[in-house]
C-alpha cells in the first residue's frame, strides 16, 4: 500500500481530525485575507491593513464551527451564515468571513438531496448577498458583494455535483454486488439441480439392481441344499445384476470427473431400445413381465428415452418389492399424437404394502424426471387391486426441436 493510500485510509477512519485540519486551513486563509486591503491607497493595487477585533472574533467562530460540519451541517451553516451577515453589516465587509459559510453550504449540498440543496443554497445566497448589498457600507454593486453571490452559488453547485457522483458510484457498486449475488445464487441453484439429478440416477440404479440381487440371493439361499443347480443359476443372476449396477454407477460417477481426470465411459444412456433387456432382468428374478409396444419405432430424444426407461425400471422395482412373489406386471409403450405414453400395471398379488402415492424417493424421482420434460405422471392403486403407473412424455423437447428442424 502506498503512503498516499495509507494516509487516505487513516483520514477516513478519523473524520473529525480531517475536519479540524480543514478548519485550521480555512482559518489561516481568512486571517491572511483580513490583513490585505485589495483597494489600497494612493493608487496602489493592494496594501496591508489591521482588521477589527470583531472581524477576528467572527473569523475564529466561523472556522471553529467547521470542525462539526459532518455531524451537524445545517447548524454549522446557520452559525457561519450568521457570522458572515454580522460581518457584512457591522464590520469590515472585506474580511473574508463568508469563506466559512461557503464551506458549510458545500457540506450541506453534498450530504442532502437535490431539492434541499437548492433551496438552502438559494436562501443562503439571498440572505448573504442581500445583507451585504442593502446594509453594508459599500455600494451594492461592489465586487465584494458580487463575490459573495458567486462563491455561495459555486459552493452549492459543487456540493450537489459531489453528491450526484457519490450516488452514481454507490449505484454502480450496488449493481455489481447484486450481479455477483445473482451469479452465486445461479451457481448454487445449478449445483443443487445437478446434485438432485445425480442422486435420482443413483437411486434408480441402486434400487433396481439391489432389489434383484436381494431376490436372487434369497432364492439361492432357499434352494442351496436341495437344488444346487437352481442356486447356481440364481447366483449367476446375482453376479450379472451386480455387474450391471457397477457399470451404471461407474457411468453416473463419471459425470463428476474433472477435465484432468481419466476418461469417462462412453456408453450411451439407456433408453427404450433396452426395454427387452430390462424386462429380462426382472423375469430372471422371478417376476412375470409382459411387454406390449405400439410406438412404431419412434426415435426419442436421449432425455425422453432415459426418462421412460427409468420410469419403467422404478415401477417394476416397486412391483418386485411390494406386489408379492406371485405378482404379474404389464408394460405398455404407445405413441399417441405428439406424446409417448408409458404404462406399468400389476395385479397386486400378495400381502406386501403398496407404495404410497407421492411418497418415497422412487415415486418422487419419477415425478421429477417426467415434470422436467413437461410431461405428466399419474400413480395410484387400481380398481380391483394392484397398482398403476402412467407417464405421458412429449416426443419433442425444447432441446430436440431445433435438431429435428435442422
């Protein structure tokens, strides 16, 4: 930090000391001016004179009042203006007492609003100039009287200009701070959305595959002694489900890698083209799944295909967990106009509790996925038993529309 910057910081930390120094400087200037006669005698342009004691007293009072110009600007202006009027009427009008009133007027104009500054400026200018012209010993057109008029106007104008500049700088600083806060809030919002999306993906992957592993492990433990071949087959399904879970987890976690990290997997996100594979994993776990498709091989955007795949995956996982061991599930994918409709039904066999509509991370994740694509999701018990999950997804999203038109 430079010595000038340190001095400015020290002065800002002690404003009273700065005002005291300013008052001392103004006092010296007024004292020096009070000993100078600008007219002189015998044709001399100026000469030395001795000021009146009253003038020296008024000069001292006006300069001392400037020490408190920040804390009480209006009071200081009234006091210095009174001293200036008294000097103009009773004393030597050439004594520069009005200098303290000009400094006080500048302070008032720089610390108040514009209408107040102009009203106070006009009042001060009128009172001081009128007192000097009407009650002073000099002619009304004397240059000392005109100087009071000019200097009071300059003081009010300069103070208003400084106030305006401070307001502009303050507004610029506030806009910069507001923009910075907006950027930080936007960054936090995007981070929260990304965390929610990753958490949703992790839940879909883990809930599906762990449910399959749990079922197959239970089958293997049940038939291990009597039917080792079936237990071996169940363990093979456990191995396959765990391998699939690890692959999807690796792909999801790969999204969190930085630019300098190892290359992430390039396997595309799952879609409805892998629906038969998904249904097969549940059939291997003992769930009877029937798939019916009438989407006419519609090409879906990656986001729509992934959302439909995850909805079916989560719905079948809930059937596996809640509908009982003898449950049957039906999956249908139908193209209806500009939308693709996905429906998962089960017969609700067994005594296991059904998922509550609107509760649980699985249903919440499905609803968030569908809503993010401007679709609708309906879930709830079926008439006569069972559960129904119905999702309507738009075939064309905002991001895919420009690509199709191109």
